[in-house]
């Protein structure tokens, strides 16, 4: 099955920033052709390297390899 990224949520840690060694994560909101929605999370830099942004289609295999379900 494939999903389209319909939204992404990036944490805003304000002026505190992230703790030393903490990896910023992004939550992707996905939608399938059948209308099923799914939320997954992955490191922000990995999403950037994979060029995963709103409008991009991703496969179940790519999701299983790179993400964790929220």
C-alpha cells in the first residue's frame, strides 16, 4: 500500500532547544487512497535526506524501514 504525506508536525522546543544528544523527530500524517490515515514518526534529518515532505507518496516498505508508528 502507498500513502501520501498530508501533513508533518515538527516539535518547537522554543528557547530551551533540544537536550544534548536529543534527536529532533518529525511526525508525518499519512493518507491512503482508501482514506485510511496513519501517523508515523522518524528523525527530522532522515525525513529531510529522504525528501519526505507534504505531497510525497511513500510505500509501506519505506515506512516500515524508516519509521515508528505513533
